[in-house]
C-alpha cells in the first residue's frame, strides 16, 4: 500500500479516487490537486444509461474482436447500442464487479463519447484521464491525450489553451481483457482544483433560443503535456 505521502499526491490528481483506489498512486505519481467529495456524496459510477441526455455525452458502443490491442477505426465497426451521461467517473475496479450502464459484455468493447462544452472566456484548462484500458481525448477534433492500448490503470494530463465559445469533445475508450476497468475524466481551469468533467457545468448560453456555433479547430490555441503514468 502507498504511504501517506503517496496518498496525498493522489488527492492532487483525483480527489474522489482516493477513497476507492489510493493504491493507484503507487503506480502513477502525478501532482494534481486537493479536496473532493466524501464517499457518501459521490454518485454511483456509470458508463451511461439509455435515457437520452441532450446536454450530455452520447456514447456509441461497439464490440471488439478478442485480442484487439488498440482502439480501431470505428467506421469499420457496426454500433450495437447508445448510452448517455453527463460525466465519466468510474474509478479503478475489478472488472468482475460489472460495467455499470453496460449489460451482457465484460470484455472487448469500445465506447465513443461525443459532446459539447462552453467556456466563457479564453483561458488555460487542464484535462485529466484515468483509464484501463485505452482512452483517447480530442477537443475540437484535435488530439489532446492519447493513452491507447492494453494497460493497467493509467493517468494522463494535458494543458490546453481554449478560446471562448462552444467546443466539441470526443473521448474514445476501450476495454480489452479482464482484471480491471477504469474511466475518469477530469478538468481544471489553470489555478483551480481538479473536478470531474460534467457537461452540466459547461452549458452554452442561448441567444434568441439558438445555441452558438462551435469554435472549430481554431478554438484550441495551444496544447501541451499529454504525459501519462502507469504501473508498468
């Protein structure tokens, strides 16, 4: 088990990760933030539900052939379902506990989440991912974090300078063989503590009943980091 110092550093990465997986910091030493919810305040983790959430993330589910080593080109696959969620916060857990929001499949699948979020002014934001297995994050169609492949729980972070306006987000996740599952998506405005990314916290204001258009690729001014830590 990691010592107090390791657990303190884990609180910096993902406050709500501490209660369920303090051991992760023995694997992934990343300096991130402090504070967080108590276990009683933490919502039940889920990959999503079939209830449509127009302001959330839409996840398209695909089945993968056994032995797939990385996220494939999804255009070659046939979707088998769609789920919706406003947040992704599934801490590292034994895959035998099941996949909340996914039924009838415990291995070899991928979920492609897409959505939008609004930022009111140009600013630097940090994005963080914890995943087992692979995960890729895109903002405005630009690659921000690439932690693809079959691997144990791993944590990644990157800094992105965003223009004000409405941005697109895409997070593609794959689960290969058993053992563990994890998918947590975090955000922090530079100088502020990390929190779970929730689309309800970044809803676009409307003008005359019409949502503003996407900023497009020009909405991302600069990307730095993209570093990952894992327990290899």
